[in-house]
């Protein structure tokens, strides 16, 4: 809850949060329900010096005595030994000293320690089967890099040496998301029916009301990590997928039919240009409906 105008927190309480518990200004501000700038103003009014990267205080003051430095900068020898001899990554050093990676980089610059991925390229490759399994299950290159304390170029090199095709950014081929995750992704993208989907929905509702329901947002059904465009709601396990003439150009509709077919759902593929011939489309949907009824029967 935001504080009223003129409110100032207790100095001892702020010291406990900012100095003793080492909370960042953003979290202390959230505790009082105010903006970070307001919290900075309070620190100034209360005479509490602020921290800077490397454990230094503003205006050259130090956290001595009552205000101990949260993260005093270690010696050059200590950092050099951990980074170049123990092979600890910047992220690993940040975790050891409970600071940000940016702070570690700042220390390296000030101490004149060279940074580079050269030492990581010599890291032995982890278990090949484990690497295949993790990447095949959808783990990202960044996730693998964190798991094995390596950089992303090294992980890519491992994958290439194992003959594993590297996914393009955003591609998840072969990865089956849970229904909940698919719904969250589509919800986050604010998925709405496209104009062709809207036209097909109107066609189905006018011709066969109460038979088909739009499901492109995955609200009602997700199969093998995919949300079929239309589902039958009249007692039949049947689906309709609308393929755009441009967006699905070059795709094989049989692939999608096979995916849903493994779960007992016959699927009708309708191409966007077929919406221009409603009489032909009506016959196509009717034939599919009869065929699906025969299968379910």
C-alpha cells in the first residue's frame, strides 16, 4: 500500500532492510509501496549511504563500522585464481560473492583482469546421451550453458560434434509442451481468430450451429502440444484445421493429420482459398462428418 504524503519510515527499520538484510533499493521500496526514487530520497534524508557496484559508497564514503560494506572487492590474485585456474564463470563468481554479473565485470575492469571464453572451449564434453536427452526434451542452449557452467558457443560446439541439429531461436520442433503451457503461451500472445478463421467460424455456425467450436487459442483442447483450430462439440472426436495459403505454404497437411490421429482424432484440413466456394466446402465438411461418425461408431 502506498504511503501517505509526508510519511517517512523509521531509520532503524530501513537500516535493517537495506544494510543488514542487504535488500536492493527496489525491494525496500516495494516493502513500503513507494517508487525507487522515493526510497532513494528517504535514504538521503535518513543519512543512510547508498551502495554502488563493488561495495563502494557514494561521495567516497565507506561502509565502516555501522555501515559495513556488503561486498568488498576481492584481491586481484583471488579473482584471477578463481576465473583462470579454477575455471569459475562470471555467473559462478557472482553467485559466490552474492553480487550481480555486472559487478563482477566491473571488478575485472578495475583490477585489469582479462575476460574471455578461451578457457571454456577446453572444457570436456558432458555425457553425450544426457546432452542429447536434455536438448531433445526442449532445454535451450542457454539452459544447457548454465547447467554445465559453460558459455553458449561451447554448448553449440558440443551439439555440432554430436551431429545434433541446432534449433533456430523460437523453434521447438519435436518438443511437446503441456496443455497448460500452450494455453499460457497463446494467452500471452493475445491469440485471436484471424480473419479467415472468423469467416470459417461464421460459415460453420450458420450451416451447422452447435456442431463446431473455435479452439485456436487452446482454451478447450490441446493435443500433443498443439491447439486445433476447431473441435466438434456434438459427441464426435473430430477436428478441423484451417491452413492459410501463405503461412502454410509448403507444409504437408498429412503431418498434422497424423499427429492428431495418434490420439484418435480424425482431422479435416481446409485451405484458405476453399472459403471462396461455400457449396464445395459444405460438401467437403459433410463428407468428413459422415466419415468421422463412421469411425466413432
